[in-house]
């Protein structure tokens, strides 16, 4: 049996096509996909925050569905941020994320 070897060069970083993060087969333009991601992450974030505000349960985090909800919300927000970063790559300054959101 051979020894298992692994190196960081086995992960293809930067060689893949980055357009997979900013396009979809359902939307014709990058702008409409960006708005879809923005509305989707905003809805889930607002929904999650309202649940946290309106419930005063000390055991809110005991249930697995609440953890799944938090994980799903985190995914949608990070997918939106990834989409914004790839669509505005080289077009805006690093310290103006608000203009990045409204530049679409």
C-alpha cells in the first residue's frame, strides 16, 4: 500500500473559470443574477433576525432546525458577497462595499 501524499497544489486555485460565481443558467444577465442573490440573502437575513428578535427562548439553539436555518442564512449572505466580489473585480476600490452593491 502506498503512502497518501497531498499538497496545496492539488487544489486548483485561480485556474478555474470565475464566471460560475456570477452567472446562472436561469438568468440572462449578470445584473439580474446579482439582484436575485441580493434579494435572496436579504430575505433570509431579515427572516432570521426577526425570529431572533421575536423569540425569547433560552433554548433557541437546542433545536437542529435553528442551526440549519443559521447555516442557510450564512450561506446565502456569503454567496451574495462572493457574487459582488467577482462581478466588481477590478472595478471598484477595496474600501467602498456600499458602492459595490449599488453599482449594479
